[in-house]
């Protein structure tokens, strides 16, 4: 409903601009009527146009009122205090000021309109030129245009200072129009017989006005475009520092996070390059990943020109045991843009996080880089390149990473990794299989399906048909006492992972992905069976699933830092390209906030999605505990997440312990959004980075 409301406001606001602009032109040209009959007809039409814009205005106000009644103020403050007055007040001015004058003018012209070609008396021209008749129509058009501007460029966060320039322009333009029409009214009043300016004179005047307007707009557009040009080199530790409500002292000043701080004798600075994993000891597992271009054949025989790890799609599944020391050697054979390996969901030491420009330089062709970390978590994760990540993941630089418990269970579990991806040419595949995949599983076998969504900007819907099941884990964290589910679909956000478990029955079981019955996985005792019809299902909700258990903190804890992130859209330039931008607190990278914390802080973040698309927010190096959604507390199993899908109109309160020092990306994992600037960072006080991003460097993390 929220998405429908904001789309309604945007679309109807455009209609409102068009309707009111037509009315304003008609009001201004009323004076140019050459006979009483024509002026009477024009006055009658203008009376109609004084009421017609009420329809879109009512739709706009209705949507705003619904928001005000059902949503938190952050969703409607600007709409109630800015857009609604800009829509309503000028229309009221038309009804109170213009309409009585129009009715009087219509009455006077009606008396002589019965005689075709009857001349117009000077007093009637005086009435038609009255600023009180014309200006309310033009003010309504300007108000509609200003309200539409605020729909396209919302003032988020809401600050009165940010709205003064557009509102000042509205007031000044209205005053300018009033001055212009007052001059015209005075000229008409002095004439004994009004002479209508020729068409060419009026046209030249209009061309002159439009030239001035176009020139002003062009200047402002070029200024905005040039100001959006990204620097050739950007320090990833730069940006607006947000201390989450903490009082900023000299030691916490942003200046102490750069060179000045490092040179200060009292500073205790550390570089992200020094926040490494274990540097000594023989690794328990060693993997080699070679990034290379290759044409890969899917199960149907279709071929895909891909960027791969080790020549396969997905890359090799990396399996390890809890507590093992892992070493991964990354080679770049021929990916010209460079590569890295980011361990999505693993809270590794900062230097091992694999983000070009933040924790390392990109690995260029012919180069090698080694990662070392201890596998301290158990669960389902994945890895992908974080150099030009939107293109890299789309082209195939990703794979699954599974950490098994240190102590094996006695049961033999059928472990199935379900990694979904849509390749160029709109070919959807699970792993390398773009057809229905059949599996033989004996009845009574415990089955664990690890659902991993790698697709950009897709909320992947999984439906298990043929048996009941449990959601055992989310984003690599086991749920406490999960309940039995049937006729329930599981929606996995981009970058997210859900584990589902069940006991194989004697009948076929079908995992459907996205509602398309031509693919998926059909499991049966004999490898046979038909694809069933898809039942009506409800969406799985983690907020109230499973049983509560103790957590290190909860919603009632005392938080050291309290941040608010407002996700939204606005029209603007990013690196000289005009687009609908995806913003964090009204900004795009590198102007997005830098969340500043100290090691040991208990941090609360409120995430509000004011926009009209979902955003799977991914914080590197940490897992957040979901405290509430839309004011409703989490009452099920503790829900820990590293990739949290925030839908339009939703508000999440989450919290985490700042226990992993470094410089960490916090971005939308719709990677096309991140590439367009929906990226920010979490930074620990006292941490610096020697790395940078930008066109003048080799590093391009998104």
C-alpha cells in the first residue's frame, strides 16, 4: 500500500502540473479575446479549469492523509508540511479570489455575447487583466511544479533549511508574476480602447521568457551535473562522520582519523592492512581460486560467456570445519578490471574482507593475493568478487562457502546447495543447471537445502511442495526450536541465505523457484515423479518464528550509539549521469554518512525505507539482531542477519556489538544500487586505511 501511495503521489502530481499549467495559460490569455462572445466562452472554460485540478489534488491529499494516519512521521513530514500546502492553498486562493471575479466577468460578457462580434468595453478588459483573477491560477501551477519537485527530490532527512531555496523560488516567481500582471493591468486601465498585441509580439515575448527560463534551468542542470563528478581518488575513510548521538570530543574529531591523528603522539591508530587473520601456523584447509574468463556450458547445452573462479559456475564450493585455519590463494588470470574475494556473511578480520579500495587493492591480471582467517562461524555463506561487484557477480565470480560443525552428527544428512542466478540472455539456473534437476533420495533421509540468492535486485521465492519442513537457519545462524511449516514460501533477499530442513517422505518432493515449473529440483526415492501444481502459500515471517532464547542484548539494553538510516529515491546526477538515485540519509557515496563506533560499543540502528523498492542492506564484518519491524517486536527465535531486506514503507530496529575493528562497508546488496552510490561505511575510531577508490585508482568496489 505504501508503494502504491508514493507512486500515486508522483504520477498524479505530474497530472496536477499539467492541468494547472493549462489553467494558468488560459487565465493569462483571457485578456486577448477579440469579442464578448469569445471572452464569455473563455471565461466559462476557465471556471471549469478552476475545479478540474481538484481531482488530482484530492488524490494527492488522500494519499498523504493515509500516510499521516498509518505511518511514522519520517514517511509523511515533508508531504504534510510542504507538498500538501503547495497543492491546497493555491487552489483555495483560486476559489476565494479568482472565481468570484470570473463569475462577475462571465455575467458581464453574457449580456453582449448574444450579438456576434460585439465589441468589448474597456472596463471588461480591465477585469480580464486583473492580477487577482490571473495570479491564483499561475500560483497554483507554480505550487504544483514545486510540489512535484519535492516528490522527485524529497528533503530527507527533513530539515527546514533544505527546503528554503525551492520555496523561496516559488515565492519570488509568484511575486514576479504579480508585478508583471500589475504592470499590464495598469497599462490596460489607462487605455480608452485596449489594443490586443499582435500574435508575433506575444510570441516573441514568450520566446524571450522561455529563453531566460531555459538558460537558468540549463545553468542549474550543468552546475548539478558538474558537482556530481566523482573525484579521481577518494579516501574510503572520508565522508560525513556520524557518532550516533555521542558528544564529539577532540579525540573523536574526524581530523584525528587521518594523517594528523597518526602523527599525534597521543593517537593509537591502526591501519586496516594490519587487522589481519592469523599470519602464522599451517592452514588446516588451503584453497586456490583462479579468476578467469571462460565459456561454460549449462545443463541444457546453452553456453554462457562467464567470468569464473577455476573455470566453473558457480565457483568451487569451499567446505571447511568450525575452528579450522583457512588459507585461500586468489590468482587473476585475465579479468582486466581486477578481482577480489569477499566472504559474504563471514565476520573475518578486516584485512581479509576482500573489498577493493577499503581493505586491499584489487588483484589485477597476473597478480596473486592470499587470505587467511579462522572459520569461527557455522552455516551457509558465499563468496564473490568485490571489485566492480555488480558486473563481477552478474558475470559469475561467486561460489558457495559452507562451514560445518566441528563435531559431526551421527545422522547422514543429504546436504544440497541451491545457488540461484540469472545469466545474460535471461537464462535462470540453479548452479549450472538451467533445467529441472532430479535427485534420488531414500525415504527417511534428513535433508538440508541451503538456499543462496545471488541475483541482483531479486527477492527469490522458494516453495517446497510435498512435505512439511522447517527453516533451520538464516544468514548462517541457526534458529531456536523452529516450527513445522506447510504451504509456506520462503523469500530470500539478494545476498541472503536460508537453510530449510525436512525428512524425505516416500513420495516426491519438489522445490520450486520463482513460480516457474520448468525448473527447480524434484526429489524422489526412485528419481521419477511429476511436477505438482503450485499450491496457494503464505510468506514465511521470521519475526515470530521459533522460540525466544537468551541473547547478549535486547531492545531494552542501553545502547552506546543510536543511528538512523533513511533509504529513499531522488532524481539527481551521480558522476555526471542523470538517474533516480538510491540514497542513504538523502546522499549518495561519497557523501553518505560514516557511522563511527568504538570497540565494545553496543550499537542500535533504525533503518527506514521511504523509497518504492526493496533494499537488502548488508553490513560487512558483523551480524545484526533484529529487534523490531514496524514497531512490532521480534518474539520468535533470535533473528540474526547480515543481509536484511527492508521493503518499501518498512522500519527495522536492529542492533549489534562493535567487536570487529576496521573499516566496513554497509551497502544495499542490490548491487546496481550500490554501484549508483547506495554505499556507506562503518568505521571504528582509531582506524585508518591506506587504500582509496576512484577513476584515478585501480579500485572500484561496486
